[in-house]
C-alpha cells in the first residue's frame, strides 16, 4: 500500500515562494509517476504538474508554467514542488498523487492517479 504525506504549505504574500514536499512510503518509489494537484474552495481539483518515474519527463499545467518546478529524489523517496512568484490565485489545498507505471510521459488526468496524500494548504495573500 502506498502512503503519501505532504508538507510545506503555509501562508505567503503574493510574489513569495514556498516549497512543498511529498514523502512516499510502502512501495518502490522509482516505479511510480508522481503528480501535484490543487483544489481551491468551490472549484474542482486541477492538475498542477507531473513527473515520470525516472524524473526525465515533466508536464506542467498552463497556470503554473515558468513559476513552479517539480523534482524527485529517489534516494529519499521524495517529490518536491518549488513555487515562486506566487499569486493569490494559487491559493488552494495541494495534493500529492502517485500512480504505478514507467511510461515516458507522466499522466495529467486526475483519474489516472491511484494514491493521494491528505493535502497541504497554501494561502497567498495579496
């Protein structure tokens, strides 16, 4: 059973930065593609970014391109989301997700991910 635990959320002013972390336990990390999704109040959960099993391929949602960067550390079984130039519109609960697979391209649809963390709140004040 895969377990995901996010950390690093918080309150930041517009233009600031945060780094989210996600720890995977229970399975071989290198067999899983990882992703970040977010859900703002009253809105559907949306794709933020995905990274494939090796870290060699990433896909970003349009709203975060150029501002967010995903990375993974296989030795630590961690995935990170570095966020810069944060905007009030980035305010949401951010979820880490995982899916088993060694495809070149990471998935970006919500229903393609099998495991989810509990979420971490990111609030960007204007």
